[in-house]
């Protein structure tokens, strides 16, 4: 488990504003040495608190059909189905959920023909799926993957923490 302090939270806030910000700029903004920032960023990454990715908007890269799927699954197969879905390239997210369905997944396609082919040729082969309810994303008004931590209440998901 990793405990975050005000400096860690400040680093994360700076990275939320500009993920490419130089350590020197963050250090100046937080009034701490640059070496501290470099060390802290490495620790945040190593402990799975911060991840760096190039996030693309599917609608702006030729994936005009953006689908959310509510998937009902045989109870004993929920995790297996989630793993099978996670291995399908068109699917970009898979969550096991509670409520009226068991899995919530998102996928993108270039056109409706690709989407129908996906439903009939790929999704239909996943053993354990009972029902799929699909919803098309028509417009996006907010798309943020920034979760602001509070000091001293963050737990780590790192491999090192799992070994303890």
C-alpha cells in the first residue's frame, strides 16, 4: 500500500492539466526539487497510481460507430466471459457490474456493417453470453479519465504490494 501526500496529489493535479509537463515545471509549481518530482512520478507509476497513455477519440480516427453493450451472462461464466471479451480488439473496455446485466463493455467500429459482423461473427461465439443490449454513442459531452486522489487515502494495486 502506498500513502499519498500533498506533493503526490500536486503532481497528479499538474499531470491532469498537462500529462507531458516537464518535471522541472512541476517542481517549480510545487516548490520542490526536480529530483523529488522525478522520484515521485516513478513511484506513482511503479505503484499503479498513474498510468501514461495516448488517449484517442474514436470518432476522430475513423471509428464512427461507438457502441456500449450491456451483457447478461451465465453466472458461473462471468469472469471467463469478461476475459474473452477483453481479448477482442474492437472492445476497448470491459467491466463486471451489478444490476440488470453482468458486464458492461464498449467497442468501436468504422461502420454499421463492421458492427453487425462483430455481433454475428465474434460476439455470438463467446460461450456464456445470454443476452446483449447495445447502445450507440451519438454525441460526447464529457470524456474524462482523471480521478483526483486525496492525500493519505490511496491504496496501490502494484505487483509489489500484492506480494506483501
